[in-house]
């Protein structure tokens, strides 16, 4: 594949992030790339792109790492898969490992956020020898639930609206979001304290409307998201559409079946979890509660770090703090004579 030296759009600290296409196990994927050294692979969530890691790419590269952040399958300029069921966890994990192979490395530190974290948890279970360490954000390790998750959610929510259930019927959610990508993205990429106008749909019945009218329009963008940042995300989804990312949700029950044989496999890699205290995904869980619940199977869990007054988009909301914790964790893994070892001065410089 030919290399395209486009700089990153938006608010990264340096303009020399390169974008190029690679072949990952037969799937064309676009990667953002910067730096030299041990490989760090960053997996984004929904509705995002490689661009969600713009602050981490620069900080990690400045600290002496080779950083690769792909558009995940179905996103941005990466390839789309032929069928909904092709977005299952076994395929996604295979493509993650395929990125490592495509860039000529044997092993990587894996970092995931949101759906990227969900993919990362399973990928290190399936391919533990290909990873040196794991850092996941915002989505804890839940283990293997006793029944298919959508079955659990249908019982819990009944006739009430829940976005993951709304996503299950092919063609519905993507039609809503494709018609108004700015509407959905601007309503989701907000801070916990963002002021919102009253939503157009206030009833909680699942048939009262789609998702956008249930989310009050924010009065302004949060201070961590510029208009240029939002424009970048919107342009990516205008081009690629929302179906690919939503298909990840349509495979949740299939993934439950496919991972059954690995349900009890321990994650022994050195692991760090980072989140925001006000992230609705963790449901108000404390550091101690998350440590206790995850460490039963994530036996390599070193720490859980929760930032106060921070929500779901932690690596963007608290970029400097996130960078500092990532680099401190990576530094703690290595011996003094290792090329991965960073001095306090290098860590501070990389974090700004």
C-alpha cells in the first residue's frame, strides 16, 4: 500500500501524524501513525475514529513509542465487511492482530476505549502472546454474563427505550444517524455538566421516536471539543455511514456465544483501567468496586484510575491526565535498562 502523508486534521499538538492504508488479514484499513520505538496500538469506540486518540498519539510518540491508531473495520476509510455477522468478535480480534503483522511487529501494547476496550478485552484473551500490556478505558471487563446480553436487556427494559436494543433492527438506527450525523455526534460527545435544551421526545416508550430527539441539544460544545474536531467526525461519518459501527452492537449476542469457550480465561497481562467517575457506563462504581470485580479474572490488573468530574470520553475530556497515567504505567513495567523506560522528565515533556 502506498503511504499518504496527510497530516491530522484538528487539534493535535503536532501536524506530522501520517495516514496510510494497510492490509490487515485481507481487509484494507487506514491507520494513523507516528513515532519510533515499541508499538502501541490504539482502538477507538463508537461513534469515533482514529482521531479520538489525537492527543495520545502525539504524547506517546514524543515519549519514544511507535503509535498506530486505526479506523476500526466499518469506520472512516477502513474497509466495510460484507455482512452484519462478519463484525463478530473473532473477526475483529483477527484484524487487530493483523495490524500488528502488517506494520512488521511481533507484539504491541494494546489500548482501547469504549467498543475498542470491549474488542481489546477479548483480543488479549484470544491472542495473549501478541501483547505486552493492556490499558482499557471506560468499559470494564464484565466477564461472561449468564444469558445473552440482549435477552437480559429486553427483560430489564421491556417497552422502554434503550439504545442498544434500538440498534438491533438492521437499517433503522443508521438511517436516522446518516440523515443527521452532526445531530447524533454533537449530542453524544458532551461532558457530564454540559447544558442541554429540552429534548423533543420526553416519553420513554421504545416507539416514541428515534434516539436523536431523546437527547437534548447541547447549548455549546464542551471545551475539549472544537468545531474543527466536530467537523472532522461528521465528515468521516458522512463518507462512511453509521452501519458498520452499529453492526458491532448487532453481534453482542453472537459474541456471547463465540466467546463461551474462553469465558473463564484469565487476563494475566499487566493491565490498567482508566475511566471517568461520571461515566454512565460504570454506573457510579468506585475504584475499589471495579478493582474487586475485575481482578477476579483480570489477574494482571495493576490499578483502576477514575478521574473526578469526567464522563465517557475520557482520553479527550482529560487528555493530559490520561497521557500521564498511560506513560507512568508503561514506565512501571520496564527495568531500568529497557528501551521502554522513560525518565520523569520525558514523561512530563510528553504530557505537556
